[in-house]
């Protein structure tokens, strides 16, 4: 997987994409049109395909960020209830998933907004029509974070483990990308695409100095599989 990781961050992990990379664009376009729109609109009895498209694009651009349902509702000029309904449907169809905030009941922690990720980053890139190579992208950090979280979650599922996943952030903008909870034990992950000055200067938040903590770059993919 390491060898073709840049390709997977752009075109995703669908088997037909991995086995036939030369037809990746055509395959993703077909999946987007036949599944995202036709199937979801039918299952949800949604009358506004244009609204679904706008919502998905808004979520794609905010991937891995704190998502305000009120802001999205105002942007799309629809009710917050409608946004919630669409997002719930997208979750049930395994297009997106939400991470909630981990809270240790400290007053300076953010716990009201979720982060939204995609089950396949190729679909996410198709929604915003951005298939630029990794070297020419400004969202590689978001793509790596989404991809790495998915790999960790898949590893958990494949091994029959029962773990819960969150992110953590406080009002001083300290954050942890992924908080894994297994029974009462915490394991924390921070995702950085490349090692460098930012990686060297990173400091584990004092709230978690006694917990198992991993900084995961593209060279450390094996950490997620343990």
C-alpha cells in the first residue's frame, strides 16, 4: 500500500480503482453518478438533486474540519433540519462518517461540533473535481488524515475489536486528530503527511502526557495496522 499511497489519496480505495488505475477517473465518475445521486435520491425520497450535490461539495471542502450545521444551512438556504436529514442519509449509505469530540469534562474543550470524513477519498475528490497529483495539492494533509483514520477503523473491524473513535480540541486550538478508546484505555494519533519542522516541534497536549501517543506520517503506515 505504501508504494501506491499517493495514487490512493487521489483516486481512493475502490477495488476497481486499485486494480485498473488507468481508468480511475471514468470509474469514479460512474460511481458518483449512478450511486451517489440515483440511489441516494431514491432511498431518501429526495426531490432536490441539486441540493444534495451542493451539500456534498460543502462537506468535501470541509473534510476533517469542525462542521457547523447552521453555517451549511445558511450557505445552502435550507433548514438545519434538512441538513441533518441529508447528512443522516449519507451516513446510512456509507458515504460519510462523523467523529464526535472526546471530552474529559474540562470546560475548555470543544464538544458541540462534529468532524465529517468520507469513506472513500476518491469519491470526495470527484465531488470537487480535483484529481491533481499529491505534489500539486494544498489539501494533502486532509486527505492523509481521512485515509489514515479509515485504515485504523478498518483494522479495528477486521480484528473484531470494540473501540470508539473521537477527535479532541480545546478552545486554545490544541488538538488531537484521533482519540481511540478501548475499555478505559486511550490511544492517540496525530497525522502528518511528511516529517519536518512542524513534526519536530509538535508537543503532546498536557491533557494526554500519560497516554500512548503516535505521530503518524506516510512512512509510519504500519503503526495503524497494529
